[in-house]
C-alpha cells in the first residue's frame, strides 16, 4: 500500500516546508519526495541537530535522510547548472549521493542561460514596479514556452545534442530580438553594467555550446525518465511526500498579480501528477504556515510591522534579487483566502511558534480599512476563475489595506491555536519552535 502526503504553503513562502518535509520523511518512512511545481527559485531550509544546514532549491528537502529519493515531476522547471551547483553544496554538507537519488521526468522544461538573462533584463526594466523576481529564469522559461511551444527545451532533449542546440539557438535568437533595442536599466543607472553583461550573453552563440557541455554532465548522471518509470516510483509501497514550492498566496492564478510565481500551488496540482501516472489514490493534504506572516520581495503585506524585525532570520536576508524580507502579524483574511486557493486540506503544520514569545506577542488581524470603502472589510472577494485584470485589481485593494487588529494580543501558543482553529476549522497536527526535526511536536 502507498500513502500520499502533500505539503502546501499557505502564505507567501518561507513557511517551513523544508523543515516539515525532512520531519515527515523521518517519521513516516517516506521513500520518495516529489517536487510538483516551481523550479530553482525554491528555497527550503533544513537544519540538522549537528548544525549542518542546506537551502534546498531543486533537490527534495529530504536529502539528508539516507535512502529517500527525489522525483522532479513534469511541471517542474529544471535548471541543470543549478542542480550541479546544489549537488556540490550538498556534498560539502555530507550528502554525496544526491544525484544518484534524483529522478527527472523527461518532459520537464529546462531553464537556459538565455532565459535567466532575459528574466533579469525584464525585471530591471520594471524599475520601481519590479515584480519580485528571484533572477533564476523560471518565469521566463514558462513565458517562452507559452509563446513558442515548438522551441521548448525539455530535459529529455539534452540526450540529443543536435536537437538541444537547435532549440537553444531558437531560444537565443527570439530573446535577442526582443531585447536588442531595449534599455532595461534603472533610471539611476544602477544596473547598467550588469544589464550589459546579460544582454551580451544573448548575443553570444558560443554560450549554448558551453552550457550544453555542462548539461551533459547532469543528464549522464541523472538520466531522463519516462511516464512509466514515474508511475512505477509513485506506486511503490510506503510513503510518498509531495513537497510544494512557494506559497499559495503567490499562485499564478489566485495570487496577487503581478507579484506571483509562474506556478500552480494547490491540491489539484498534486493530484494532477498522480492522475498523469494513472493513480487515483487519496492524498492527505497538509497546509503549512508560520505563526506570523512573511514576504520576501515586492507585493502587498497589510500587517507588515518593522517591529517584528526583532525576529531573527538566519537564512533569509534583505540582499539579492527579491529584496527586503518583511514580517507581518497573523492575518485572518489572507488565511481564509489561502485556504480557498489551496483546496481541501486535512490539517495544518505550523512553524516558528517560538516567535510569539520572542516578539513579545503578536496581533491578530481580523479586518481591513481600505480607503474609499465604507466599513471594515472582513473577507477578500473570491472568483473561481479570475483573470489577470481581476487579480491586479485585488492586489491594488490589498495594497491600500490598513489592518484592523483584535484588541487582545496573542501571548501564548494556546491563544494562536485557538484563533487559527476558529478561522480554518482544521486541526494543527504538528508545531515547531525551532529549526530542526527534533523541535517538531504533535499538537493534537
């Protein structure tokens, strides 16, 4: 018998999916972790009791657990050079067989240096209206695939150098034409030199040859697998954990456009991978959240409070592509919205419960005041199939929101659990007050 468990982030990311993936693999005896969405922009932190740490990007956050394998399912965007770099980092942390425990669906789309360059140029061109890109090319890879399906480079294509080179040439030429006459710089010229380097990469045919030679190392060590092999791995007796990337408030359909990811984060996205493999089994879907909200990058965060910067973030800094890491108080409106976007859940897992004491208490947001609107807003509007325009309008509303807080602050874990249960009607199954699996406790 095979048991299936999924972990879906209920915020803007950075909620503890790495911690709980590692914990569940240890306690449930999982044999495989499936990455089913996103790509190399994921950053799931796992800390071991002996102090070792790794930020998992493409490998499953189970890789410290001997014998547990990772499957990158077909919706995942693969970054071959990123995989090799991450493997080297895992080796330094004592995991030397990561590539041998990795399986990649041949249908996975592949991020190339040209996608990464174009994505960075596009983000710089937005200036003050930056979307919050991670700068690794995931969104650009999806955009290109939608605009030019015949040019999509898939992981299985890397086994055929001629096909791969032809597609690389087509990708480069298309993006070169698009950016040939652009001036994708900040008004103050702050990224001129970096942008010129990225644009020069689009002008260089030699890059494709060098990159393909490097990628051959990846596909030789991790051969592409077909649907039959995917189905076989998913059907093996034991436990399979689906590790979601990003958080549902960044979802490409229901997130706050344009500050979203080109990825679907939902129970249906998990079950679609199983259906594709001919498996109709029930999945135990678990939502993952922090005791407080966080957001890395641009976009609305109504309960943002600079006073919460007292909460240390050893693995989330303000430097880099996404910009400042912000912290906010719990928000019942965003939580209810996230639950609708995620789909049916069977329980919750919560991290950073120690933040309640460290912050001297948290405030509970149960409404918004939005300028120009009469009365307090107690729920966000919901559309079953929203378009970009509707989501952009919602983003503008949430960006103008001023939180209304309950008069009684949250002082204890019991207080937090009571309020969360009232909103979600779901049990909190596991909670953590520290960074390691040893810090996870059953809550009910």
